[in-house]
């Protein structure tokens, strides 16, 4: 009995060292996810990108991911776990991982970190995000054309700059089509609660909105809009399955090219700490096909997309008027500066609501 | 008029899963067992309920799948907490963690699929009455069942001998045991009832509320159900008040935001919790005062044989 156990232990040791040896040749890349990979939204898109990465560089790298990692102090433990497992490049894919990532980055200067949607960087910590407000601008144009009631419904998650700039871009675009357009905003105060998102969509529709847009993660709002015969925009990923006659388009997070580029840089020893904020031109996100709209609206959307991609159209072209009708200081020359958009904490003229906390 | 009707309909839909899950937990706790695994049982009920409905095309069979899944989950709890006398709080928390993971596994193949949600009742003439027609005669079966369920539980607890015995187990398991009642068997049934209700409440979400399955879709409703049981001071009548009040304030705060009343949305989101706790605490202070918790709640019982 004792002999067998010893043999077994030796065998385990041997196999352990063998797999470690083969793994040592490969670069280990780790991912921290906020939700489950099956959330059909934010985390799902990050995982699609990871899969694209494996497909492209699978012979040179090995990927690991941890899903359902809560934001906050607990995330630090999860990130450190990936470091100890030998990951040399780690992507932390939600805003709330910013401080935990920075802490771990300071502790392990030889490991490289990539933090999504944050603003704190270090020698070994990059940030990356996308200019989704460009997509929201296109959605605003479509919404104003398609709305019969002249009332748009907007479901927000939290009143943070990313969401606020999305609302402003939407309404600025809509006003170019219909100067009297109204938008009703409901904050769900959560990124993900299908029931509550559905209730918010119901409330907006019951109050007269006929085009629903969301900055929350589940397809619940799309499904309610479809049930009520209204129109809606998806979020993060393709949601047309939940509203084949409802989805106008959707902002698709396409992290794949960025992940591949960064991992290639790491493999070549050329990785540097960077701040990437890419728009339509750099393929950080894409627009889902324009559906359920007449050809002229589709053409308008495609033209706007081409103009934004080419840099000819900027959603926050000066002058931008604040809610009080006063012009917002224009720090970026012809347009608002990137910093003003990244830190946007005001509503533009034409939104009747009050920004929470203002 | 139409808006009022729409609001009431949304309130009923939002409250029903809370009411069903809390009713089950109320019976469990009345027998002296604290099962903190409601969230876990609910989410497994949601995954299995959706799987059942998707595979068979029947909402009814889906609901049965949900009930069965919740009951099976509660049996794990019963085995640990009652059979092996493990700490109930720890077992319940473990059950939630297990449930969240297990539901993701079960539901993985069904993410992105759609089903036709539960049909709503239509009685020609009655359903068309303005304001109350659809509220009274146009709901789905879950809503009617939840009301029948809480009435049945009230009758069972206060009007039947079996209910009296169950409450006796919850208040003093030693005495109940001395009188010859099989305390652990009674508690096992109570735990199973709680599991069945939690499973059904979970199944309600993908079968009637938002007809698709996504991991984590219960989003904390199990914890709210648990809190409702405590704040209703373990009384079925107050539980109904609490569940509908919570649902009503949840929906009304969304509408208030849409109307643009200018109160910070963070406060609005906290309002359902504030309102429910305040009202239920006031209710429980007026008559009895003090704690009305089952005296043996959460304590381990090992019969001497």
C-alpha cells in the first residue's frame, strides 16, 4: 500500500514538472471578468476577444480567466492569484478594478497589467477604453428619425461620465433631426438586473417613449420593447435575437484586435505602458447592422458612421450648450477636449431631467 | 387611467417572485430552521425552470422543473443542517454559493435562447374592464398561485393542527420532541417546502418576467425575500404587505425618475428598502412589540435516542 502511494506521488510530481516545463515556453495571459462569461453583454464580449486571441496566438500563449470577480478589495486577491499562477500579462476588465490593479501592479513590477476603462496608470499598467459616445451619436440620429412620439427612453446604470457622455451624445444627435426631441432617463443603479431593467423599460414605454436605449447589460429592455412593439438599441453585444423586429443597431465591444496587438507586443518584448482610447477608426468597437429602419435612415446612419470614422464629424463639436443654456468652455479647439468628455458631469441643453448628485 | 393600470401590473409582476420565495422561507423559519440559501435555490430554479420549458415547450412543466430543482437543493441543506447538525448559517451561505455556480453550469447551454412567456388570463368582458380588468382577470398563473399559496400557508399555520405542531417545533424543539413529535422530519418537510417555493420563484423570472435565462438573473431577490420574512415578523399577512409594498415602491421610483421629479436616483433606488423596513417595523410595533421570532430559530437540534 505504502509503495503504491509513493509511486503515485512520484508519478504526480513527474507529471506536474512536465506540464510546468511545457507551460514555461508559453506566455501566460490572465483575465479578470466582472460577470459570468454567459452574460451576453460586457463580459461575454471580453471573452470573445480572449477566444480570438487564442485563435490567433494559441501556439505561443496560454490564457486563464476568473469570472464573477466582484469590484473592490476582493478583486486584489483575484488579481494576485493570477500573478502567482505565473501570468505575465493580466487584463482587468472593469472600471472598479482600477485601484486593486494598481496596488498589485506596484507589488509586482515585472508583471504587465492592462486595465479597462480606468484612468490610473503606472510603468507596468496600461489603460484601454473605447469612444462609445461616437456610437451613441449615431444611435441618437436613428432614434430621432424613428420616434413617432418624439420621446426617447434611456436606461442608465450609474451616473458616471461614460454614461453621461453617452446620453449627451445621443441627445445632441437627436436634436439635429428634431429640435424638440425629449428624452426620459431612468437610472437602474445597477449594471445587471434583468428584472429591474425590464421594469425600467416598461415604465419608459408606459410614459410614452417609443425608442428605448440602454446603458445596462442584459437584453431585458430589448425583450420588453419587442413585446410592446417598440424599437430599441442593444448594448455591448448583438441582441437582435431578443428583438428581431426591434433592434435598430447595437454598439458592439470588439476588444479582439487590441488584445492581439498587446499580446504580440508582450511577446516581442515591446510592451509599454500606454493610454488607449480608441474610436470607430481604431476598431475598438463596431456597430451592429442597421436593421428595422427605412433605407434613407440606414443611409444616414452609415454616412454618419463614415464621417465619424474619418474624423470629419465630432459628436461634441463646439459650441456645446449646458443645461442652463450657457456655452461649455471649449478646451479642445473645435471640439470638447478628451478630458472634458472623460470627466463629463453635466447634461446638455434639451434634457429636462436633473443629473443625480448635481 | 391606462398608466395607473400599467403601474399596478408591473408592481404585481415585480412582487410575485418575492412573495413566493418569502412564503416558503416563512414556513421554513417557523419550523425553527434558518435557510440562508434562498438566493441559491432560486437561481437553480430559474436555470432548471427555463431548461424545462425550453426542452418541452411547456411553461407548466418548466415551473415543475423549477420546483423540483429548488426542492433538491433544499434537501442538500436538510441533509447537512438537520441530518448532520451542521451550522445552519454556514450551510445556507454555502448553498447560495453552490447554487450560483451550479445554475451557470446548468444554464450555460440555454443562454441566448428565447421562450414564449407564460400566457395571461383573458376572460372576454371582464379582462377589458378599465383599470381593474387586467389586474384582476388578466394575470399569469404564477400571480394567482402566489396569492392562493400565501392564503393556504396562513390557513395551515393558524387553523390546522399540523401547522400548530410545526410552530411548536420552531418555538421549542425540546418540548415538541418530548411530546413525541418527529422534530427533524417535520423540519425536513418545512425546508423542502421552502426549497420548492424558492425554486418556483426563481422559475418565475425566466418563465414570465423576462423570458430568457442569464446567469445571475435573480440579482439578489433571494436576499430580499429573506429580509421580508424577518421584517414581517414571521406573519403571512404582513409578508403580503411587505412584498407588494417593496414591489410598488420599486416600480414607482422608476416612474418618478421618468417624470423627472429631481430627487437623486441613488436615493430613489434605496427607497423600496427604506419604505418596506419602516412600514413593517411600524406594523410590528403597534400590536405585540418585541421580537416575534420563532424561539428556536437557527438552533441545532439533535434528538437523544
